[in-house]
C-alpha cells in the first residue's frame, strides 16, 4: 500500500488560551512508487490560498515552474474572463462587476481579441480598449480602421475631442520637456541600427479629412 493523497490540518501560528490558528494542506503523489505525497495547496489561518506548495502572501498565491494560470471556455461563442469588483465608498457593491478582462473569439479560425473593460457606475462596465487579432491596440473603438491604405498598430477613436485626443505631459524640476521620438533604420529586422541614406524620409505627420 502507498499513499496517493492526504489532507493535513496543522497549527498555523502561536496558539493561545482562547485561540488555535490552523491551516489545511492538500498533498498528492506524482506517481512515484516510493515517494511521499507532495503539498499542492494550502489554506492558511488568514484564509489565504497557496497553490504549488507555497506559503501564501496574498488572497490567492500560485507558484509553478510554468507560472501559468489558465481560464478556458467550452464554446467559441463565449469569452474567458477575469472579473474585478470593489465596494463603493458607501460599502455597496455593484450589481455585476466594476472591471473585466476578457479573451473573446473574433472572426474565424484562431482569431481572438483581449478586451479591457472599466466603468464608473454600478452597472456593467464598458470597453476601454482592446488588443485585436491583428495585435493592434484600439482605444475607444472595437473596430480597426484604415486611413487610405494604412492600418496603424495604435488607433484612438472617440466622439468629441476629449475622447479622441492623445496627451503627453512631463513633470521634472529641470529644463526638459515632454518628447515625441520618431526614428528610422534601414535594417530589415527588429532592433537593427542600419544607417539611413541620403534622401530617406525619417518620419511624417499627416493630416486627413
């Protein structure tokens, strides 16, 4: 006979006359005939959960050689999401959630978008920005757009100038201000530093209407 798994309750702190802090540990055997089961998860005396044989320092603490957390959906019509909620200043909670990150199937095949939602009301938050299947960052819009034949990797769109403006502010106690850098290399791979040639365009700011 060999252990396959066991659950242990241990003292998790210093006991007192009227207190007995405890934790629960869950151990499983990886398949070794002679080996003892290894701790896989624990719930400590503060209610924190540690997965991967670690002493948790947060509400949920995961440690593994892969370092991955996976959320799956059983259908391509749904989304795999992380939901976030915090109470309002009056202690009330939203009827749904305050923020969300979702992976949503997009189009056909393996195409998908990573969508970030946020809001300032008690109702379901609205989309703030997304990274679409083409790895474009879209702010204020779920749909990428072309201007003539150009399809930019970073796109901002909104109703009114407040929702379609990019702002850069520098704060420092010196003579330096805020900068916008545009550069060009003749290289054909990322991080190249091939020198430019006479007549090369370094950059442009274009206006369309």
